[in-house]
C-alpha cells in the first residue's frame, strides 16, 4: 500500500523501546520468526513505526545480522538498496500495511491481503503484513485473518498493532507472539528533545514531555501544532472571558464576540503554520487532512484545560495537573467562578461532543465555534 510518509522513516527516530528492538533482533537472528506478532501498548508511542522498521531491516539486502556482541547494533536498514527503495516508495512486493477504512477493518481488506500474497508468492524471502489498529477488525475480518494465521503461506509474517488487545479475538491473540510497548519515560524523552531542539528552553521541553505522556509523536504534534501559543491564547482570552461571563451572570450576551475572537485566532494560526511550511498562503490550498487536523486540535486543547480545571475543582491537588506551569490560572478558574464541578463536567461533555462532530463531519469551522460557545454559555 502506498504510504509516502515512509520516506521520512529514520531508525534514529525510534525513541526508547530498546528491549523490544533487541527482542525482535534476537528472533530474527536466531531464525525463530513467528507467523504472527502482536504489538500492544498505549497509543502513539511508536509501535507501528517499530513494526515498519523491523520489516524494512529484515528485508534490506544490506542488513547485517545481530552478532549478540555489539550492544548498540540494533535493527537497521540502508534505505538505498532495491528492497529499501521499493518499500519506502510503497511498492514493495514483500511488504503491505492495512489500516481501518472508516472505523473498522472489514473483510475486503483481508481479501486484499490474500490477493497480495498470491500475486507475490513467487518472491522468495520474508513478507510482512502490518495490520494497524488491529482491534478494529470486525468479526468476519478477524475470522478470515485467523485462517491465514493458522495456515501460514511461506515466510509470511503478520504484525498486528493495537492499543486495545483486550477486544481482539482470543483465538487471534493465541496465534501471535506478544510484544508489549510502554510509554517512553519522561527523562528519556527529555534528553532526546534537548538534542533535537537546542533552541527551546528546558522548562518548555519539560512541560512538553509531561504533556505528551510518553509519546514521541505526541510531543512532535504539540511542537508542530504550536501547543503553548494556542493554549495561552485560550487561557488568557477565551477562558478568561468565558468565566467572567459566568461570574457576571451575563450569560448569553457575549458568545458571538468570544466565538469571533476564537475564529480569528484559528485563522491566523493556520496561516502562520502554512507560511512556516512554505505553502501557499491561500486558505483554499490547505489539504483536507490538514484542515481537519486544525479543526479538532483546538477543541482538544480546550478539553485539556477543562480537564485540569475539573481535576483541581474536585481534588485541590496541583500535582495532578497536566498544565502545571499555569496552575495559578487553572486554580482561579476552578475556585473563583460560579460554576460547580457538575457544570464543568457538562462543559467537558459538550466539548467531547463537538470534537466528535468535527472529526466525523465536514463542519464549517466558524459555525461550529458559534454553536459551541452559545451552548457552552447556556449551560
Ligand atoms: Zn536496504
């Protein structure tokens, strides 16, 4: 399956997971490759990435087997041999990835694997099928996959990736060798960030490390999405006005103004990011995916802040906050406003509802914001 972002894959981007890499290395070097592997662990911590790198390393013609002596020789691929080039271009005869279409992996995807395997049966060597979000397989897909696991064809290796192994068919799980992934410890992430982003202050990096909860890609998302800038705007403008409205019981009056400020900020932030990426500043040139990402991101930020306000309101414990650096503001919102914890709970529910709407429909952004703030103020 063509997936051009593999072009950017780089072994050095695997942060942590040394034990997992050593394990994979050992089963390959020891000629003990199973027909099914199940990578499980929290979302966005590098499971699929590790699966792709493992496959690429095994398929690379320049791979030198792990000797067991040199401690730092982990999986690696050259990126230049014919096998690497075809894999990185999404045209490999030995490598295929499957992911949900919509919310589920359906039987059609498993049929595609079948035809891929029969078309390429003449190719020698290992063949890798990576099934991302494997827990989203529906029953017929899971049963069809089970058949393939039970009667493996040649040297075919399935790697199932999931953050939710509990809902996989037990018979599928029992056919796989399990490999768990843990979130990367903050300290470890922090050291990598310091090297990669020498221009960013240590305190800021520390905050990002905490917010990304052990996820390297989560961290990159925060940096690329301008997390701090957006959060601070939300806190100082939107939340301040919003909570003042409750305080003054001026409810209903001002939602349009708040929404207009919110939309303006969103627009400016999007333009700034496009400029940074050297893209055309014409708004219409934004890809659909990028636009949707933008849409959900700010609502996720709002959720993050509301979550902290709620937690502080019910626990009075500063240590539980994600946004530790703005604890004073969080406390003020939690304690000084006329809102009860139940009200804040409702605000969280409403935000989740909007986040889901935005992610599943092509909602006009400014209309969504108008309706969101009007609902928020009429709680
Ligand atoms: Zn290679």
